[in-house]
C-alpha cells in the first residue's frame, strides 16, 4: 500500500418496485441513514422547470404542448442535478430508468463522470398479498393518520385513534382490478430491467412483503458497503 486514497466517487442506486412496495419509505431511510439524495423523475422535471435551466425550458415547452418529455431531456436534467453539491454522498433514483434503452443511456451518462449503477435494488412482492395490502388502506380525513382493514384497524370502528374524527377516506383507485392492472403493467415493463441489471451483477432482490424494519435492515446491508 502506498498510502494514497482512491478519490471518492458518489454511488448511484436504483429502487425498483411496483406501487405500494414501499419505495418511498425505504428511500427516506436511505436519505436519513446514509446521506443519499432521492431523485424522482417528476421532482427533477418540476425543479428544472422552476429554475428555468436550459433543459427545464425544453421540458416546459414540451409539456405545455401536451407532449412527453424525451429521454434526452430527462438525462440532461439528471446530469445537471448529479453535479449539485448535495449529491456528493450519492443518490437513489426512483422512477428512472423505466426501459433498457434508458438504462443504457444512463450508463453512458454516468460513465462520463466516472460513475456507475452500484446497485439496482428490486423490492419483490407477492401480487395477491399486494392486492390485500393496497385495497385495505384508508386514512383519516381529519389528521391524515393511515390505517388498514387487516393490519392496522381503528380501535373503534370508523373512529380515528389519533384525533377522533369519523371522516375516513379511501383512494378511488385502491380497488382490486386497478391494483392488479398496475402490477401487471409493472412486471411487463420492469422485467427487462431486472434482466439487464442482473446481467451486470448489479441486481439486489429484497423481499418487500415483510415488516418494514426487516426490509430496512436488508436494504441497509446492501447499501452500507457501497457507501463506506
């Protein structure tokens, strides 16, 4: 050993998982525990448009015309964001890439900065159990406390434990047919990405049907050596 240190290269992680798999919850854990920055496509676009960056102006023009923002514009916005000081500890991508073409373009972008995808963490779910998990959700309209018919019912039927409100709300799209359609679409769109990152040795599969703390520990086990 000559005593020199390898220059720090900010790690890049991807969270894969269908709606309801807990990506948001786990991304927040990664931010808090490891200092990573969660980057979601929607937030990136809105921020770039608000700041009036060149890529943001392009995105705004496309969206105002009712079009879909191209991969090139998204990548340009992502490239700008990755250069920000707060991304020096690393980032978690949520919502991008969605196709193998986008994944390949992202690899090229990162390579120019000496970076790569260090891990693509796939939150694996059981579809039938996911339907039960999602369709049973409801929230208090008074304070926003979340409940579940099976896993977290109110102590008194129809009455919020936290604030006593009887205004309980369910999302209109939290029904079995809609949830199954979303899961089918996710599997169809994401399976090629699973194969892509598996072929590169970057895929990490995590059982997302257990307790949140158990899932958190499994993800932390994967991420800790990457961020060390």
